[in-house]
C-alpha cells in the first residue's frame, strides 16, 4: 500500500508552474490587475473634477 501511495503522489511533485491552466490564470490575473489600476486612476481624476466643481 505504501508503494501505491508513493506512485499516486508523483504527479503532485511535478512542477506546478508548467500547468497551462495555472499559467492562463496568472496571465488573466495580471491583466485584470492592470485594468483595476486604470479604473482607479480614472476614478481619482473624476473625484478631483468633482471636488473642483464643488468649490
């Protein structure tokens, strides 16, 4: 039973970073991060305009 357990853990020990799904997820995460920073910049500029209009 020990030998069978060792064989089943072999794929887990393999390099995770070669997983295409994980790579795709990382790429989409970095892209959404860039989108979020763009939105944040736009929101801050809109806030500045609103503050100026109030004054």
